[in-house]
């Protein structure tokens, strides 16, 4: 394992641990305050973080496997483990949003008995600061790593802040005799949470099923090949996601009289140029003598 990969794996594990500890602290503080004063808002927010804690543990245990080297059972590496982990987190976020929406509707239909205490607001203030610090740390680590799993955890930290703010509105509503504010605010936040969870899940499904990148990315790869002076044409260009990185397969047309060593050097140069493209993990270039017209299912000028 290279030094860079080792460092990324270490930082990934640290960020995942920070999320685990941050969620555990939030659950302990909000759960204790919610139970002590019968606050539905705090108990719901603590329950939300309980599922977040499970997601964080899954990322910690499962997500680090994406940095393992290729082996006999995974000859192309473990890159798809990371989007699979992020997909799980996205699904958890969406399900939590639906659960919160259900609880909010029930809160509108059935009143709850809450005893107000400044400790309720103190617990919520702790939760908000806690999740904000975890969010900033996760984002700082992920600027270099670019992990979809850590990005999903960072989004979940923001969701926690939103739900805690909704709980603040609910507790404030109790003070002024309007407990319905809790349910209304919770319902609005829950819709945001569901939307973000679905967005994360959809993005990572594309990574898992080998979807094609944007047309702009495909054109940039095509242009990199065509700009080389030894390339006379390209065809059968295929670009698809393998995990969070792109795989490129292409047939390149060259001078059929080119010496074998020169052809080898040209192929090496093209593969190197492609691998230097953002998001490209590997490239497979097949050289064809120009003008023979074989395998031209899709022609690139």
C-alpha cells in the first residue's frame, strides 16, 4: 500500500471515529434531557442520531475496506465498497426522514406533555455545536480524500443540526403555549432530510451499476486522445464508473506501418495521459491500424 493510500485510509478512519463519538455524545445528552423532562422533540432527535450512529459504525468498519489492495477475490480492487457504504448511509437518512415525518404528523394529531426546563435548550445547544464541529472536521478531512461515504456522513451531520433546530422551535413553542410548532417544524425538516438521503442514494447507485459520466467528461477524455499527434482516429470509446473512479476502454487508430516499439510507447503515453484526467482510475487502449474499419460500432472523429 502506497504512503498516500495509507494516509488516506488513516484519515478516513479518524473521520469515521469522530462521527461515531460525536453521535454517541449527542444521543447521551439529548436522551437524558428528553427522558427527564418528557420532551418528544429531544427524544425524537436522539433516536434520529441513534440510527446515525449505526451508519457511522458501518462506514468505520466497512468503508475502510475500499482502501484494501486488489487480491485474488477482488482483482480490480475494492473501490465499489465505498459507494455501497454511502448508499447505505443515504438509505438510512431517507428512512429517518420518513420516520421523522411520521412522528411530526402524529404530533399534530396527538398532544404531548412536556415540562419545560432550560436544560432542554442547553442539551440542544450542545447537540448543535457537537454536530457542527463533527461536520467541519469531516469536511476538512474529505477535501483531500474525496470519499463519498464521508460526504454522506457530513450531509447527515447537517441533517442533525436541522433536526436539532426544529427541536429548539418545538421547545420554544412549549414555553409560549404553542406545542404544535414542534410538529410543523419537524415535518418541514423531515422533507429536507428525505430529499438529501434520496440524492445521496441515487448518486451512489450510479457508481455501483457502472453508469456513464457526463457528456463533458466523455468529451474531455476523447479530446485527450485526439490531441496526440500519433492518433489518426478513435472508435468504440467506453467510459463508465467502477466504484467512484472512471474506467476507459478505447480503440485508437494509428499508422499501420509504425514500429512495434513506437506503438508500445504511444500506447503508454495515451494510458498515462488518460490516468492523469480527474476521476479516471484506469484506462485500456487498443491500437488499430488506421483504415481497416473493424469494430467501428461507434466512430469518433
